[in-house]
C-alpha cells in the first residue's frame, strides 16, 4: 500500500513539474514572439526568377496564434468581427496602383478657342491630376493606395453546421475590390510511428512497484487531443 501511495505522489509531482515547465516555456516563447512581431520589417525584397521575371518577397515569420493576436493592432477585433477562429496564416500587404501619363484624344476637337485647363484632386483613397485641352484629356498621375489583410482560418457556421476552412481578405480602400480569390492548404501527414530514446516512469505489474525505465522505444499514436 505504501508503494502505491508513493508512486501516485511521485507521478503527481512529475506531472505538476512538467506542466509548470511547459507554462514557463510558453510564456518565454510568447514574449519572444511578441518582440519579433513588433520588430518585423515590411520591407519588400526582390529576386529574378526564371526567364527574368521579378519576384517580390519578404521573410515569413512563424509565431503562435496567441502572440499574433496580442501583437498585431486590431487583429483580435477583426477576428471577432468576421467570426473566425484557429488562425493558420495572416498576411498584411500594402500595394499602390500607379498610372503615369495617359492621353485620351477627342474624336473631334472641341468647338472653341485653344485652352489648357489643369485639374487635380487628392484624398485618402486616391490621387489624380492632369490637364484638359480642346483636343485631349491627359492624366499625368493616378495613384490608388491600399492595404490588405489576408487570413486563413476556420469559419464558425453555428451549432449544427460544420465549420469550414476559409481565406478572407479585407481592404482599407473602399474603391478596391477583390474579383477572384483562391487558397490552397497543404495537408501534412500525421506522424504516428516514432522510434528513439525514452524515459518512462510507471508501475510494474503485478506488484505495482514504482519503476523508472531508461531505454529505446517504438511508439504508435492511436489518437491525439
């Protein structure tokens, strides 16, 4: 009976120690992730692909979902607004459509004296300027900035409906609209069979004597949670 009590106490102590160590490691990782997110530059880099095509890229940062929700301003609110969970990928993208010097000639000149009339307008969502003459309209500059946030996550469809994997995209510029969107997720094969060194503590049968075993083992995972 004493052996049984001692074994239970040892197992409970080991479990609490492992949980404590795991909690400490997670807190340290969250702090490291938070710092990495806050210092993560959005600088776009370039390289030449095959046939000379230019590819724009940036390094991808791998962090925990909790760290991401804490560090990215407005993300937690956005996740609640669009009713998603289990974030798997978040991409923030800044773009600007720019058109430089476009001239559109009138089919017939305007029936008036020659004139040159400059025009322009600048707002938060676009910039445009150019000139109008009796023969043509010239657009010297059109600029449309936009920031997009792309999220791959799980959409909750209610109590009796199956949740579904989706990719969402939101724009800061109301004049920009997404006309097509596809996302492919790569399935990872779950590794069920493992082989390697192990440390096991348990009770030996039939005497229920506490026993520590150090050796090499092969395991097959039936299920996980």
